[in-house]
């Protein structure tokens, strides 16, 4: 995936996916590819934006925590993550989830990694994909990519 370079050396990448997504290997590979691409473009700090839910979000955080020190030692890149928790008290459910998804997109990530699980609706993930498309943010889908037709 070719990513566009920003004026700064800091990149933001949104991670979104099903709460039942369980392919840790795919998440690890996707994040590793994104890190490699951004390294090639000269980025020295990458923040992964995610929604703090079980499944894809938590596995992404787990992987980032696992590799952050070695990536810094090998490449000089600082890896971070930022969690966007839905404010159920203020907005209620499901509105809080949609607002949280928009807040992540409003951070203007340069790209997104999308992890879809077959056999389930992926409503929040597809909602985020629609928001990414509307904002013109490129994304790379993994898993049940056929579900993207529902995000049109």
C-alpha cells in the first residue's frame, strides 16, 4: 500500500475492525507493512488510532506494545496508539459508537487498516469505512473484503 507523505514526520493510521476478528497474524502483518511503508517515506513517529474494543482494536494494541521497543531500536520509529472510547453516558448506544468512529476519522489519518469478519454484520467497521471514503482517506481491507459492498 503506497501512502502519501505529510509535511511532518508524524503519521496517523486508523485501525478498525470487528469485535470478533481473531486473526492476530493478519493484524501483525498489516501493521508491519504499514510501518515499513511509512519508514520508507521517512516517518519517524506513527500513531495508530483505534476504538478500544475487543477483537481487532485490542489485537492491534497488543502487537504495537510487543514491537514498539524493537522497532525504535531497529528503525528509530516511535510507535504509539491512541484509544478513542465511546462516551455512552453522553450519547447512549449506538450513537456513541458512531460519534467515536467519526472522531477517529476527524484525526485525519493518512490511511486505515480495516479488518472484517465473515458471518457477522460488521456494522461499526462498515460505518467507519463509509466515513473514510467520505473523507477521502485510503484504506486497506483484510478478511471478509466482500462485505465492503455494504459500505457503498
